[in-house]
C-alpha cells in the first residue's frame, strides 16, 4: 500500500525505515531520502511508526 503519494513511499519501505516507535515522520522520511510535502500522509505514517520497527 502507498503511504505517501507525493514521495512514492510504500508501507513496507516506511516500516523498514522505522527504528523506534517514538520517532517523528520527518525523521523516518529523511532516512528514506525524502521529506513530507503536502502532509496528507502524516497521520497514516504516525500510525505505522507507532507500531514500531518491522520484524523479520
């Protein structure tokens, strides 16, 4: 599923970039080499981040 249309960030990519559940979306986006643009995705991104790092 696409989380951020402006940056073409997929949910799996966002989950892979999360290091801890207390991060801000800006930090995770920066790790992916991007930054939030329109802001529509931030609520969804926060929910994914709050779930914590992806586990293999």
